[in-house]
């Protein structure tokens, strides 16, 4: 496969996954901000949404206040935000056009149809909370249809494997960032673990990675920070956990290595991260610091993206 084709497939999957993640982040934040002030306290949940998306610095270059209108506009529709949902869908469609022959008709129809709806239905943004809810649902359903189409219709060849690399690399980064924001930034110093604010923020985090029901199935307990961290970091039965993402990254990189007859730096690096996750325990992670562990993971994940690019995409 040409490196340009591999790059387009890789970034197509990343952009679709990122759009869904932003939609889930906004939806979860809306749920928390709908609570009475006695629960929310002095925290600004919209600030946390910006931090989770990694666009806080660029947001404040454009806006002075992180309120619902400004943050929703910036994360959803702003042309000045390269990672806005609108730009993600447009970039996904641009990449899909470049590799049209490598996609199945179902995958192309999903992306092209979403792009058309973005222009015709959502071109002027959303004016009410009801419209915003419909838009966020539209984005999530687009991602689910695209992912389902890829899983059910693509040949298991290098086109599929490079697409999966983009999806799982992006998913791992998103999960790590939202967990890091909660542990390091979100909870005020005067709040204690287990308080009302703590409970609702953890609920919003689990909702944003579609894991609230899964948590109760796995642990059958009330929300506890160390169990939530265990679920999102080490439990490979959860599709959005760091362990699950790296199990899939190693598997798809190995498939590419076999197909091309050569292993390389990306396979070795991914195995190293996976092995560290497999041999980690929550007691050790808490003892050494969740923030430090996640920051190291984010750096390793970013490094893997650079190695994949150098090895296969240029």
C-alpha cells in the first residue's frame, strides 16, 4: 500500500473517533451543568471540557469566558479550532475522498452523508438545547455507523489495519486525557473524595467514554475513584480502556508487520507500552501518582504516533 493511502486511512479513523469523543464530552458536561449549584459548587465544568479536549489555550485566544455558548461553539463549529467537530467531519470526508477505492460503499456513504447533513442541516449551528442534543446524537451515530461499517464490510488487510491504528491511538489519547483532567485539575482542593461534586463528575466521565453501565456490571459497587481508574486504565474488557486500546494496537501492528515481512520500531514500542499496562497494578499507580502515570502514557502514545508516521506514513 502507498504510504499516502495508509496515511489517509489512518487519519480518517482518527478524525471520526475525535468527533465522537468531543460530542460525548459536550453531552456529559451538559448533564453536570444541569445540576443545582449546591452540587456543582464553584467549579466551571466548561473549563474542564476544554482541558479534556486539549484546546484550552487556543480557546482563550478567541474568547474571554468559558461558558456554555462559547465552549459549545468552539468545540462544535468554530473554523478557527482545527479539532472542532465540524472540522473533524470535513477532514474525515477529505481523507475519505482521497482513498475512495479503499473504502467500502457503506463507509463512504456514512462519511459523505454526514458531511452533506453538516452543510445542509447544521450549517448554521444550533440555537437551542434541543437542537444541540440532536446534533450531538447525530455525530455519535455517524461514528458508530462508520465504525460498524468498517468492522463488518472491510477486508482484513493493510487498509483495515491502518484504519484501526488511527482509531485506537486516538481513543487511547482521549481516555487518558479525560482521566488526567479529573485527577489532576478538575476537583477543587476543598472537595473531598466521595462528595456530591465528586460523584457527579465521575458519572460524567464514565458517560463520556460510554462506560457507566459497564462499571456497574464489572464492580457492582457505588462509584469509587480507584475502581474507575482501574476500569479505564487496566481492564482490557472495556473497549475504551488504555489496556484494550494497546492490545488492539499491538495486534494490528503485528498484522502489518507479518504482511510486509518486517517488524520495526512501532511494533516494539507498542509492545513495551502494552507490557507495562499488563504488569501494572492500581495500588502501585496510586502510590506513584495517577497524574504522573497518565502523563507518561500520553507521551508514549504520542511517541507511537510519531513512530508509525515515520515507519509507514511518509
